[in-house]
C-alpha cells in the first residue's frame, strides 16, 4: 500500500512582501483540510475546495495541440492544485503558494522510466 504525504498550499494577501500566511489548505490524497483563524475566510476556502470540477484556461493542463478551457475532475493532486490556484484565488482574492513537503531520498536518476506526471506525484505525495 502506498503512503501519501500531505501537500500544503498557503494563502496570503497580494502584494504582501512577507507573505504572511492567512490560511492553509492541505491535501492528504483523498480530501482537503482548510485552516484559518478567520471563520469567514475558512468558509470561503472550504467552498472553493468543494469536490466539484474546476474549469481553467491554464495551458499546463491542456493536451498538446489544443486550446481553450480545460475541466479538471476532483479527486487527485492536479485537481487540488487547480482548485487552489484558480478557484480559491478567485473566490478569496488571495494568492496561493504551493509548499511541497521535504523530499525524502531526493531525485532518482534511475527512475527515468516513470512519466513526468508520475515523477511529480512521487516527489510530492511520497514514494510508491
């Protein structure tokens, strides 16, 4: 069975050079946990992370040779990132900062047989 480490996104006000964290959202591989001192902000972020598809016009999510918006389905790290950087940012007006956990073991050059997406998942969520 695969061990999944939590991935955290921190939210702060745009233009705040110190990037003081106002709230966090943590993805454990199955669900999102939101933490914020302000109950209104926490409620807005919980709504932003509701398990529904996220629509984005980010080219990083498109297949090669395509254009336009992409629908990201809930349930994986890709959805969590889209919800944080697209939906949560739009609904709260805050900026998000992706804070991956420290990697245990680091880069594995012998693992080049894995796809890029598998490597990112391995490094962010834990070795499989």
